[in-house]
C-alpha cells in the first residue's frame, strides 16, 4: 500500500543527542514570531500508550522488543488519528505540524532487535511527512550532550547508537522511491544556522508562504 504524503507535516529525526528537540523548539518560536499557524508535537507522546513507552525506555518496566514495537505503533495510531489533539485533526485545521520523531525512529531503533520488515509492516499504513529533516551529528557530540542530561534511557549506549545510524540509512533507503523529501542537516553547525537551513527549505511550503 502506498503511504500518503501529508503536505503540512514536517518531522525531525536523528540519534539521541543530535538536536531534534532543540530544532523543534527553535522552529516553534520562529513560526510563532511569523504568525504561522502550527502545532509542535513529539513521539512517544504523553498519551496513555506513550506514557507506558516512556516507562519502558526509562527502565522502570520491561518488555519484549516486539511488544515495544507494537506499543510505538499503537501510540502513533492514536497520535495521528484520535481526537482533536491529533496530527490529522491539526492538519484539517490548516496548521503546520512539526514533530520530534516519527515512524523513522521506529525503523531505526526497533529494527535492531526486531526484523526490519516486521517494523516496516507495522508502520506501513501511516502517512508520511512532506519533509523529514535528519540531524547528522557525530556520535561523540551526541554522547557529550546525553551525558549532560539528568535522565537517560535504555537505548542511549554508544554501541546501540552506532547501530541506530546504520538503521536510519536503511530506513531512508526504504523510502527512496516515494515522494518523501529527506533532508540531511549538518549537526555540527550552530543551532541557529541549522534553523536557518530548515527555514530556507520550509519557507516554500504553501502554508508558510501565504
């Protein structure tokens, strides 16, 4: 089944510590300044399923890799389709939706311990964003940022993150014949310069230009 592209939907991806959350927050501020209607969100969410995922990632609960993959898909289904605090609803209100992580994170992270096709099939019915921005940030820089955090999760080891980079490449190759726009950003640049690179690209979107 061909996955639908949502024209008002933008996703930021990268390994832990790459700067996705920083860029979401900066872009949110910029869109507010420019009076562009938008909604900033993230995955896993803080809905009921998302909170369960956070507990597993933080090491408070244990789950089989396949169970965790199913939970991510369930949380994503809620995130996209359920209620007024959902991606589809916000897009129907003509808002630009910007999201910190999406199904590409599932393909990159969960496919290390599960079969890649299993993860791809779980996420095959979900729509794709128009742009996915991949923060290409060196492992060493990301590790320093993670070390400075007060909280960590079960995937934040150097060895695991190395594997995640390879799986991101596999995930993006999987979508090479789609209309998805994959934009690689130099994560070694200052956060402001990265934001400028993002803005140059998304400023051409109809919802931003109007």
